[in-house]
């Protein structure tokens, strides 16, 4: 029968593979029956087994099974990384085998963070004590890390208050820290990323970009300006395997939120524990986020698996934002 002969010819032309190989999905049952797994060929004497891939991070050396993010050996510049969310990002990148340059203002806190990250991950970590929001601070950071493959921008937010009380200088300081500093760091790094055909930029902004908070006028304005800039640039450089994304944190269990809650509790005549419990109840997850969770999200966006994600604003808030989009 012509159909049978055609089936035989097609089966004969197929490469030798197992019947469950995904490449033969869709082949008729008659053809699959003719495709048999082939026995392994004996190696010639003296031929070594293929070497298995090795990973450089301590997590892999200890045998923990997890996704390989493909950034071992990449160089990462992480700002405001001595504690809080920046520290969480630095530690997650170090666990993946990235070489770190971390920046913060306070030398003692920074050196303690370096020692802890090294002890936990075995990573190569360099500390630069400087104010990243100043030209001198950015120059020092970029001198230590002139060609970053990964850039994580971060800076403390401006103070809360009524916009009527803010001076022109207050606005300039907010723009300098939370909009212009990230842009300057991106400008200094992005051409090298394009030339190497790999770059990952993550800006730590705020959930207030998505849902503005009335007393955070300085932050709302400065961070929204950065978000608009990133939206355009990310699409311009995407073809070069360079991505730019923003992480928008809600309430996380950090020193900064502790300070914020203390100030708010004093103003409201409540205790810190009462206010913390009230704010926690408002979060669908019924808890605050952790720096480790935040760092894991950052590390994924910096990975080889996130090359098709760019120009996005990832909201990490335990479901607190009530909108669909």
C-alpha cells in the first residue's frame, strides 16, 4: 500500500532517537512504533567521560538543586548594598557566583556586609564607601567597577511631608538621588554592555510609582521620572541583549521601615507594635516582605533567563496593590 511504503520511508529517514523524544511528538503511532531506542555505544579504550559542568557559587558546590541563573563570573555593581533591600540583592547575586562591587556611605556597616556575604557565599566582593548620589561617589564606584555586566541602582528615599513645605533645594536633592544618579550610572555603563552583548540593569524604586502616596511627593515625582526614562531606553537597547527593569517594593522588614513606623507611631500617638500590626493586616499576605525574597527577584531579572523581560515595573508588595493592572 502506498501509505505503508511512505511510512516506512519516513521512519527510515528519521534520526535514531528514543520513542519519547520531544522531537517526534506529532509523528503517527505507526511511525513511533518503528523508532527504537539505540543502545549506548561503548567508548573506545582511553577515551575519558565528558566533564560535567561546574558551578562557582558555594550554593552549587554544596549540591543544592536550583535553577542556574547563568551569571557566575559576571561583574555586578550594587548600590546602597550594606543593608536592607540592596544587601538582599547583593547577597543573591553573590550566591549565583557574580563578582560584586558594593557601595554604601558608612564604611563600618559596609565592611561588615562584605565579610558576611563572603562567609555565606565565598564570592569575590569589593567595598567602596562613598555617597553614590554625588559625582565624586559615582566616580569612585565606577573606578572600582568600570565595566559592570549587572547594575543595581538604589538610594534612600527622600523624607515624607506636605509638598507646600518643600523647598526648591529639597526637590533638587530628591531628583539627584532617585532619578539623576541612576541615569548617570546607566549612562556610564550601558555602552560597554551593548558592546559585550550582555547587560542587566535593575533600578530599585517604590510601590509609590504604581500607587502614589500623598506624603511622599518628593519620591513620587523623582522615581516616576526615572520610570519614564527607563521605559524609552529599555526598548532602544533590547536588541543588544541589554535589559532595564524596575523593582517596586512595598513594605519590607528593613531598618528603613522600622524607622518609618517609629516616626508614624509617634505622630499618631500609637506604639510601633500597634502600627506594625495594623499595616500588616492591610497586606493580603499578612506579613512584611524579606530582603532575601527581594534579592531573589532581582537576581532572576539579572539572569540569562530574563533576556525577554525589559522595560517592566515589578511590584513586590504581598498583594497590597488592589488594581488588576
